[in-house]
C-alpha cells in the first residue's frame, strides 16, 4: 500500500519526486509525536540494557530521514514555498533534538547500560554508548535547568541563523545575471560561449548570459581578455551576501551573532572557546595544536608561494602589460603562464574528459580496487538531471545505492558535497529475521551541462572533485558496521572524514587510470601519453600558492573561533586581512567580503574544523603511499586489489566504530607521517 504522504514512507527509497511543501507539516506532526512517545516509553525503563534502547531507534531514525529529505530538497530544488515551510520547522526540529540531548532520564538510562553491561558489549556497541554519553554532555544534559533553557534557545537560534546564511548566499548568487555581446567575451572557449548563448536564449534575451555560478563565472575569469568585465564579475562574486547587496541578504549582520552564540554555548559547557568545544570530538587535541600544525605547513609553503607570486607578476607585466596584478587577473594570467610553461591548456585537456566516460572510468576503478559494480537503476528523483545506481558485489548481491546530481542550476546551492540518505544497520524484519538495511548516499556537484546535444566536458579539477565526493560515498556505502549510530560516515571524527575522499583524488593523476576516464569529444580517442605527461609536470604548478590559500581559510576559521570578545562585521575584514598578511598573501581589494560567503564554517559542519582538509590530507597522502609502495615493489599498477582490500577492511568498512587513528594504524602499521603530503604537493627540495 502506498502512503499518501511520501515523507512517511520508509519502506524503500525516498519518494523525492512526490514530496510537496504541503506534506512537510503533517509528516513532522506524526513523526515528532511517534518519537516523543518512544522517548516517554524509554523514560519508564527500569531494567536498563542494550536491548532496552531499541525502543528509540526506529522513531528517531524515521524522523531524521524525513527531515533529511526536506533539508536536501531545500538545498537542490529550492522554491519560496519549500523554503518557507523548511524555515518554519527549523525551531521544532532543533528544540526536539536539544531536548533529547538534555533529557536526564535518557542520560541516566545510557549511563546505567554502561555501568551494567559495558564489559560484555562488543567494541562497536561500546563506542555507541560512549558517543551517546558524550553527546548528552555536549547537549547540556548536566547543566542546571535555567541554563538548559538558555542552551536550547541558543541552539534554536543558531539553526535559524546558519540556515539563513546559506540561503542568503544562494539568493545573492542566483540574483546576479549579466547579458553581454560576443565582443565582450573574446577568449572564452567555444563550449562556454555556447552555454552562455543558450542561457540568454532561455531567458528570452539577446547575447550571452554570465552568472556567478562556477561553470559560468570561472571560464570568464580564466580566459576572457576583457579586464573591466573580469573586475566587474570579481566584485560581484566577492561581495555576495554583504552590505553591498540587498540588506535582507547581508550575512555581515549574521556572523557576529553566530560567533557570539557559539562562544556562549561553549562557555556554558566549560570550554574556553568554541574552537576547544569543536575539537572535543575530533582527532586534534587543542586549537593550539591545530594552529601549530597549520603554521608549520605555512612556513614550508611560504617560499614556494613567494616564488610563484614573483613569477606570476613578471609574466603579467611581460605578457599582458599589467603593472599591478589584481585579484581579477590571477586566474587568466595563471592559465596563460601554465600554457606557456607546459605547452598545453586546460581547454585542450577538458575535451578528453566527457562526463559519461569519466563516470565509466570511475566505476571501472572502483571495480578493480574493491570488486564492486555500479549498475544504473530506477529511483524517484528530485530533478531530471539525477541518476541513481545500485552498488553490487560481483555475485550480484546489493551493497547500497547512490544518487548523482552533477549539474549547476538555479535554486541549487553551489559547491559539491556528499550526504547520506540512510545508513546501514542490522535489524529484525516483520518476521523477526535479522536483515541488513543497505546504505544509500547522494553526490551533488555543480558542473556545466552539455550544450547542443553534446556530452558535458569536465575540466580536470571537476574530475578531481567527482572522485573526492565518490570517496565520501564509498566511505558510507562500504561500511560493514551493524549499528546505525557508527556505520558509514556516522561517528567518524570530522578531521578524519576527508581521508577517503582525498585518497580518491590521487587516482586522477595515474596513467594506469586516465585512459579509461577519457574519450575525446570529437575523435573519441583516449588521452595521449605526451599530453598526460605535460599534465603531470604541471600538477604542482603554483602549489605553494594553493596550499597557502587553504591554510588562510583554516587559520582564519580556527583563530576566529578562539576569540572570546565580540566580533563586528568590520572586524571580520580586518581579521581576515591580518591572517593574509601573516601568511604573506597579497591583500584583496578593500571591498572583498569573503567571510560573508564562507558557508563551510558559518552554515556547514566545518566551524573550527576547516583545518580538517589539511589534517586529513596527511592521512590520505600517507594511505595512498601504501599503493605507490606496492606498485614500486611489484612493478605493477598502483591500482592494487590486495592493498585496496586492506584499505576497505581497515578504513572504509569500520566507519565510526573505532577511533580513526586506530583505523589508520591498522592499515598502515604505524602512525601517519607528513612526508607523502609534502611530496604530493611538490613542497620538497
């Protein structure tokens, strides 16, 4: 029987295509009531045991899955009606889960289970109990009642503010459109020009449409000779969601309140600052340790970055007559310099990476590493762009499912991400038989679509992005953990969660892999070895500058979240400039408002955690070095099924069931070393 409200149907995959804004409130009314009833039942338990906790599982999982569908749709097919009902329910959901975290009877129940049964539990279940008890503490369960109420108010307000931050960035990005002539776009590659013409035609406008979406914005910055146009676009992009746009989209008004509330909540829990609280659940021990780690990398990268900058400035002057290199010149000058040094262009490379072939090659790699097959399948989807695949073992048994939504469009948040749809767990079916709920994940990107019936062509950077997100997805899909709370990506320390994703990026630079990823848009030929060799030679082109930029984001984030005093919108710009000066980075124009669109830390999960990308890259580079070492020893391909099986067993399969440091040591036989990261980034002498 098909339920009338698709948000209440948990029998199979979400019925995304059927979900309407009017379904949200009735579904949440029922699911919140069911969850409240389960909590009330749990509060009456007098004989605490692991099995007694099962009363909570299904109602809380169903609520989380339904709200996850709503939140996902709000991020990929945003509409005024959906946004209104989503925003209206944020306080309900936030308060409900905060109240669970502060529920003293539930807290006591978990502590009683630990006291009575802990020694007899397997390691995975011990982790579930420990994580739950820690979660109660971090939700304010030990606070006095008046502080609990204030803590709940803070969590509710933060949920609203961070959502508004994200929506402001989306609205400011979608609001910008510029219609120009072909003469103003001299230098723009033909496929980008065709896409711009098609976009203008869709709006019933003359000429060519340029937006702030990456597939439109970046090629203009990288190839168009029109310097005033590049400056105009740069200013529009770097001032999104700031005081220079619509007042209702100004994130400069939200950031000080977000920071103040985070600090207040952290202080209530006994932490010196939010940075310290954030690290309580991560691998890193303290903000000071993180800053030291980042500063050490910055010291290593600085001479390479200064050398890069001097080369770029000299080339800008000799090639373009630019006496003072500006932010809107960097992408153009860098691309032209790379072309001259290495005798190839990104546009030349891009013609080999047609989207269908890249996917086929990616699936082939996964098959060779792990003995798995991605099979196209039918599933309800939220947009016609979306594709669904079943992941199967070679014997045909189902491992999990994966949605892919790869193209940019209006109403869709920018960037790329992976998210879970449901997690793996072992549970009893209606007949009492133990069955596995297979995991399902989704990958969202913002690549350019194909034009005029042709397949989309991906810049190599987009190929790397796709591999990155697939690494996250495999981490979720290849789990073998039976407890939902720590299966897949659940329960994994945030500064280790990027290990599998950054690990996958390395294969984009392997000759044994690239021919299967490539198919020239016109000739159909795979990428030739001479062109690949040029790409490889240019792999670390200005890598010191790229690393220093990532370190700027990371240090800005952690240092900002260590501050206890109030921060104004004006302070943000000053603070950002101070970090850039410390790293010897060139300062952007005074109007640059980068923090106002830094969604990772003000609307995502990376607050006082952006350093995780570099922290995890130490792990991922060292893990990949195991494949390189095996290739050196055997003389065979770096795509090694034996090493892949160990990586799957010790890293991907265990999810959050044990500390990431233990998982890494189980795979590598030792603690991680930084050498491989430095080598992969070209930062060794």
